[in-house]
């Protein structure tokens, strides 16, 4: 009997840890009206930089959306990285049709230089403007005001703007899981940045000043690491004063989701492998959150199996409080983003995420031989 009571006590403590994250980070960020009230249209110049490797089909669909933004002074720099799918010829035609499109063709990546970082570096070096706005060839801006909305977030003190990039809604459980994982990631990095504790950004929708990039020697410090051109770069160079977020519905980008579990795991293996290089304080906060998330469900299941009726009632009431808070935050944030993300099976998605996070996260952190594309 004492053991069962101990499980309930620890369970409540873990719940309070979650409550701390919700009260300090998630709820203040989610219910802050200023995040979606930006209307300060400003005259800034922007360079959009996109890297593509054998992305011809995606470019045909998405590049026109980047080229037809309602913004007065911007350029699109498309870095065609060693493509052999006909991208080069097609892009030459597009370059003739759009005066603000500049294409850089890379035939070979220098030895001991990661291909993605090299492509980004070349694109940024060729940029005419100080504000660099990044995205990917498989992404679509949510509106014709994407450039404008992201540019609005810059002022004299801000050098990094963290945007939002989600995945398109499709049928099937894999798509639900991908969107849940992406949504939770967005909730974490955006709410932390909202509290001036930024630790990462998403390269599919990220902006920073070229002057900062050049002053910090670009990706030189990150050259031995495969990934990190977005999240690790932000982790190294963001601080309380120079970083802000942009979450207006018109500022989002949407990517085409993976359609096979194997493709998804391969993609996330690369992403999860760089987490071990975060600053110690960031690894600690994220570790506490994910460990508490895991322990909450383990203790809940153990308590139901081993507990007496009183303990089962307490555990059930507390987990219902937890799920209610999660539903409210997820739903409110999705409304802020201009979408509706609400699934009846959030507990199932979260439990699957926990299993995936620990197993695949450990595997990814131990992997050394990874490639961009």
C-alpha cells in the first residue's frame, strides 16, 4: 500500500513540473494577443535564400509563390546544389522571367565542407540585403505577405526572427503524428523565445541579419556537424535582446509531409542528432520537460495497474487536468496560427511520441554517418 501511495505522490510532483512549464511558458505565449497583432508595415529590403538539391518538381510548384510576394524591395536567391534532375535548365528560364530572381549553381562541394552549409553560405554571401529570410524548396509561404510579416519583426535591436513552419494536413495516422511532433516542437521553441530564452529555430522559416552571420563567421564553428545550420546556429548566437518571434498566420510556411514512416525516421534522425550540441542550460530545460512528460505516463499506467481505487481516482483526475490543459493550449495556438489542430487521440500521439523520442533520439545521437541529401 505504501508503494502505491508513493507512486501517486511522485505522479503529482511530475504533474506540478508540467504545470510550471504551462504557467511560465505555454499559456503566456499562447494567450498573448500581441503575437498576432502586428501591423507595422515597414520599408525594409529582404533577401530570400532557398537551397535546392534535385527539387525540380517542388520548385515548379513553390518557387512562383516565393517570387510573387507583395513586398516592394526583395530578391530571391535560389542555390541549385549539384542537381541532376533538370533544375538547372528550368531555373535559367525562370531567371529570365523574374528580374528579382538570382540563381547560383553549385557543381561541387569543397572537401570537408557540409553541402547544405556550403550552399547556404554561398547564397547568403551573394545576398544584396542585410535581412536574410530562409526557407526550403519543398515549402510554401502561407500568403503573399510572408516576406512582409517576417520583415516587420526586425527593428534596431533584433537580429534574429524565428518563424513558424508546419506540415500540410493529409489523411492517415502518420500525418497526425508528424503534425503533432512539429506542433509540440513549435510550442516549445516559440514559447521559450517569447520568454527571451530562445534555443533554436527552424530553417524552413527563419530570418537573421547578414551582418550578424558574417560577424560570427557563418557556419565555421558548426562545420564538423552535419546539421545545425538552423537550430544550432540560433542556439549559438541568440540572446535575450537580439531574438524575437513572428507567429502571424500570414507569416507561416507549410511543407509537404513524408508519406512513409521510413522517410520520416530518416529525416528525424538527422534533426535529433544535433540536440546533444545545444547549450547545457537548454539541454537541461528540454530534458526536464521530456523526462517529466515520459514519467507522467509511466506513473499513470503503473498506478492504474497497481493502485487501489482511491489512488486510481486521484491519478485519473490529475491526468484529465493535464489533458485538458494540453487540449486548450494546442487548440488556442492552432487558432493563432490560422489553422485548427485538434485530435481526439492526443494521448495516443503523445505516448507514441515518447517512445519515438527516446528510442530514435538515442539512436540518432550515437550515429555519426549522416548525409543531407
